[in-house]
C-alpha cells in the first residue's frame, strides 16, 4: 500500500506535466485551485485487480451487469400505487441520488438494477406497504472515460451503454499508435480511496479473439496505453492519480 502523502506529491507533479494533453480550452491557471481542492480526495492506495468483468458481445445480457449512473432515467412501478404516483421518468442526479415521493433522496448510482430494486423496496417499506416493484430503464446517461497515452486522440470520450468496453474506448480515441504497446493496456478505476488497475492484451483480443482481454468499463474509468515494454507502478501508474483528480474536476 502507498501512503497518501506520497500520492499527493506525485499527483501534483503529474498534474503539472499533463495539462498539455487536455483540450486547449482548459487553462492550467484556471484549474489550479481545483487541483488543490481535489488533492485531499485522491485515492490512498493502488491495487492490481478489482471488479473488472469481461465484456459480452450479447446485447441481451447488458442489464445483467449494467450499473446505474448519473443522468440515467428510470421508471419505478410499485404494486398497489397508481401510475401517476410520481415514480415515472425519474432521473438520477449528478450526485448519484434520485428524489422520490414518500422516501426522499435515495442513492442509486453504482448499483445494478437488482441491487437498486432491493434498496428501493427497503426504503419504501419504511413508509409504505410494498410487496414488490419493477424497475425499468427509460434512457441511459452518457458515460465519460478518459483515454490517454499512445492513442491518436487522447482525452475524454463519451460512450453509450451498449459499447461501454475497453476496445470501444480505444476505437473512439482513434486506436493505438505505432508506438503504443497494445499488449500492456491499463484500465484504471477509482473506488472510494483505492485505485484499481488491470492490464489487458488488446493484441490478443484482436488477433486471437481472446474475449477476456476486453472488460466492461464504468463511468470515470481511465484507459492508458504505455509506450515502454514494462509497466512500472511508480513511473507508469502512480502519476495518473493526479490525472484522475484533474479528470474528476473536469467531469463533475
């Protein structure tokens, strides 16, 4: 595990060196206060592995692994309540919460539909007699991922819910450059105070059809294509904690 103090220092150096890869409209001077504010919110530890699931080619299995996020719109149908009870066209706010009649604020972002259903039944049962309910997707909010390193168009890219995977993210960034190492692509994900990372061999995914080398992404994930043969945690992963803080400040 890595101490927060060291991460903060490395993150500050990374931010100073990576401003140039962002869109021209982002000015370092304007964002400097934001970096200072987010430094204390950066992950404390970097861990290999995590809950990275293999992407499926079957669209009908999307909802089995789909996790709700901000700007998703859902319908909640509660048995015994009229259809006009205020449970239709509910949008998840930028803070991850929905505002519902009777129960108020409920955090749903980050949950699967089954998990969200269980949370809603538990909360509603405090105020109503709820035997069961249905949770339906009306529309999907945009997912933002940050593709960086040796790709042709690095930066923040929007992905739809039906193509939320590493290979699609790399394609949206114009693909890997000739200098990029497609055998050592890194996916970074921050959960709480931990940054998880997983190494993928995209060359095997394309050439050998190894489907395990393409994982489902979540809103806010970072994909990094290195130039060197080896991945060194301190040199290749740690500095991107600072980039994650910058990314978070731009997308919140």
